[in-house]
């Protein structure tokens, strides 16, 4: 199944406007995106959306992600090329009344 940004936004708020703002602020060219298991199904939809909104290129980390302290261990060459790491969490949206 192909998941879309619309599917994602119905359940989660990943604050993609803030992500775009930070990519532009830091003039990032290569961005590593890290998702917990529950959000990995949306990873390519997020990349498609961010590529449309920015000039950056994106890598998706499909290894483990158990919280903010779980940062990817990359090779020295790749580590030097990545300008920004974005780590997503997956709390569901609170119901609005």
C-alpha cells in the first residue's frame, strides 16, 4: 500500500513546516531522516513532500530508532556529508473538541 501525506496528517502531526524551515535556515543539502517503526511506512511520502518543498536531498535511516538518544552511526565519509538529521516521534494527535 502507498501511504500519502494526507494519510499521515490524519493521524500524526510531524510538524513538516518546521522541518522545511530548518532545512532552509541551515541551507541543508543532504538531510538524514530517522523514523520510529510506527512511522517508517510513511517515510517515502515524507521524502516526496519535502523534496517538493525544498532543494535538499534526503536519506532515510531504516535502522532502529528508540528515542532522541538513538542516533545513527554512520561511516566517516557519509557523516561528513550530512548537513542535518531530523528525528521524528509518533505521538498520535490529541482529539479536538
